[in-house]
């Protein structure tokens, strides 16, 4: 019996999914960082650079994401770039500390879903981490990897509890962590469990997205994937996003607080600019 289908049926029938023993392979898992957003809401404070290069605690925000991945043992990262993508390549380079870095440049805005699909030719693993370039979820990536694979999940979202969920919408799960519903944003201030912007997805999900199509991962794709078995990993300790001037200002000091899992020094990197071939390799029909 196909384990993924069996796991899905057990979750729907109210039984706990089977937790098969798996070996951790974070080091062999590609990570994609979505770094192509226009950052329209941040233009008043960050007008000359893409938002992933907005400075937080002394370094570009993307450095904190790269540090999180490197600390977890990830070796290969693909940066999905768009608006002012050349600045991202010039800042990060083709390596960052122990990370090998490649790029997939959007020719025009494709949304989060289309941007992920464009990275597919560069993905080297059967599952991949996907990180929003404007949020940080303080989570143990190795534990997330194991939890995801033990459930034979098609996709896993990290979830965080926030005091005010108005900007995010909320996520509902069953007793076993399987996501049952995405609730729309509400104008009322209330606490809720939200998508923290860090995912572990099967490569086959990316392949199912029509190439070159602009779409949203959150609005267009995830709701339709729920029946396959999408889970919510509610183990994140802290979460921030820098999508608005207010939240960017509020992020100051986040990475300097005691108990932080990682920090983002300025590593020695390969300053040679990434060749155009790397970007061409990500082009799809």
C-alpha cells in the first residue's frame, strides 16, 4: 500500500498517522528563499533595495535566513530573485559561508507560487525547504524535517501563535497536525495560529505547478493541496516579519536577544558574481 495514501486515509478517518522511522538528511535538502517581492509597502523606508536586503540588527535580513540554514546543516540554497535581483546576487555571491548559492531570476513577477516553480530545475532533493524572504521563524529545521517525513506529508507549514492575526489570516489543524482549513484575514484584532512562512514541500508539488504561470502559493496552491496531506508544524518559538515599515522597525533587536538559535555574522564569501548560466539553468518552458 502506498504509504502517503495510507497516511492520508488514517488522518481523515481520525486515527493517528503511522510514524515510520526515517534518517535525517537536512544536509542533502535544497532550500529556496523567495527573494523577489516588490516590497511595495516598504518603499517609504527601503526604497533603494529589495526587501530581503533591508538591514536588521546590522546585516541584510537575508543573512539571518542564510545563517539559519547553514546552522541546520543545509548545503545548497537557491535564491528566487526578481525586483532588483542583481543587488541580491552582488550582496550574497555564489557562496555564503558553507552554503552553495544559486539563483533563479524572474523575468516578470510570478507570485510566490510561480517563483517556486521556476526554481525546480535547480532543486537537487525530493523535498525542499521554502522560506519567505520577509519573515523569520525560529524553528529547529532538523526536527521539522523528521516530523514531516515521519508523516509522509506532501507539505508541512511552520505555524506560529501571534497576538494579532489580522495581517495574516489563520490556519486550522486537526488533532494530528493535518491542516483542515485556511481562514481569511479578519478585521478584528484577535490571537491566532498563522502561517510563519517556512515550508517543507515535496518536489512533486512544484512539478504540478504550470511553468511560467503567475500564482500565489498561499492563496492559489495550498488550499488545493490540502487533500493530499498538508500538515502544520506548531513548534516555532518566535516569529517576525518585515513586510511593513512598522514590523521592520519592530524587528530591531530580535536577533540579539538571549536564547536565539542562530546569529548572522558577515561570513567570508565568494565575491565573484554568479554567472548568467546559473540563471539560465532555471529557465523553464
